[in-house]
C-alpha cells in the first residue's frame, strides 16, 4: 500500500499541487452534483482538541457533500484523552478506523507528531499558534476568485501577527507567487516571528512594518485582519494590554481603495466593526464559504493519491537537546524524536520551527 500523504505545512507540497486543488475547488463550485458521491464509503476522523466552528464544520460539511461519513470528537474531555491517553495512541487508533484524519490541537507541531505514526493521511487543521494550511488554501481560493490572480498583490496583515497561525501560513504561501508585497501591521509585542520574515526575504519578496491601519490602508489590494488571540497569552494582563489596539470601521475604510478586499479567518471579536459588514469590499463571510469547497477538493486529492509530500522529518536527531518552546508538542509527548534542522550554530525544531542557538 502506498504511504499516506499528509498536509502539515502547505510548503511541504508543491505550488503546482496548490494550484490543482484551487482549480478543483473551482470546478466543484461550478458543478457540485458531479462530485456528490465521490467519497461514498469513505470515513473522515476529526480530532479537535481545541474549539472550532468554521474549520470543523466546513470539513464535516465537505465530507458529507462528497457522500462520506464522519467520526471523531470536538471535545477531548469526552474521549480517552481525559484518562491520560497520549497523542500517539489516540491518533494511531482513529487512523485505523478512518480513511483520512483531520486534527486541530493547541500545541505546535502536534499534527506532524500525529502523522509520524498514523495509518492514513493527516490534515493539519491548526496547531497552536504555528500553522493552518487549509485556511491558507481557503485564502488562496478566495484571492483567485475575487482578485483573479495570486500574483502582484500588496497584502496587509493586521493584528496578532506573532501568534496568528493563519498569518504565518498565508505569508509563506504568497511568498511563492511572483510580485507580491507585504505590509505587516502590529504592535511591537505582536510582530511576525523572525523565521517567517526570513522566509519572506529568502523568497525575494519585500515587507514593510507599520504600527497603524491608517498609514497602511491606502497602499493595499488586500487587508487580512486577525483577532488578538486571548488563548495564546501567558496572562490576562498581557491580553488586556493588546486587545483593543486595532479596529477597522467605516471611517478607516474611506482611506482604502475601492478595489480593496477585506478578509478575516474568523472568529472576530472587536477588530472589525459590525457596520463594515455592509461594505461590498468585506468578503470574510464569503471567504468562509469558499473554505468548504477547497476542503472538498483537498479531501478528494488526498484520498485519490493525487498529492505527494516531502518526508515529515528531514533533519537530524539530537538526543541531548530539547526545544525551548514550551508550547511545542515534543515537550509534552516525551516519546517523540528530538529532530532539528541544523544551520551552523543554529538548530531549528522540526515540529514548531523554533530556533536554538548552540
């Protein structure tokens, strides 16, 4: 049997494969009944260790519309996780029941850890503040449908750029398309991590950093708003200091181009005023609907073995070194190999991408 293909980081598969998924999603939107029974007899397992509305329900709806079935949990307290079962045992068992596995977890690198021993394809539906590749496919489909291109765009990202896994994944993806530029709008405390900035620079793309929406808005083709994520902060005080810094309202929208589109991975809290919903440039609800179609396309592609991916661990095992990120899965699941990419005196954790200077 062919080894399963996993989607942990979108950059583990080729850009041409992204484009094929986007094309298939477009075809499904155009002719949904053609694909209505494409997964009949198949089962998708959904393991959501962290709350979700759109991602979980869009995956479930996608599989149901394809004619397949669903098993899993959306609250680990109702499973053997509550009895202390480790990640490997949970995912190993469910992967034997299911044909494809979708997992969201609060620890970074968790989906990669699960995929190491799973017996079916694993899809990362969000691992802590790290990555969210299926949201990125949703965003790419949205841009393709609404802007007509994935190149030569000036894209602004605003809010929690430090912990925003959707931001990290989309920045990495758009860096692979020609002519794109990025404007990063955040407080000093919530800036994009260094490893993402390095990725942008290595791709030959440019970015600028701003503190306010007002100075960035006139320059943008796309504004990607994000919420300040309370669950990623170490203390309530740190969250309170950041939560109300950015709010997009109708007055600020007057500064933007008529061709601007506003996206948001949702949920929102107070970073976009409800009044903005009536602006035709506000496309975040439409964006969420695109997510169902792109996940239908992804499920079909993975089950039909139309995707190939790089090996999960490509670095070296360093037994006497531990990742310094307390939110990394390898610090909780002690059985995992301590795998790092080495560059001179720097080790980069293969689960969460955190760096250690030797």
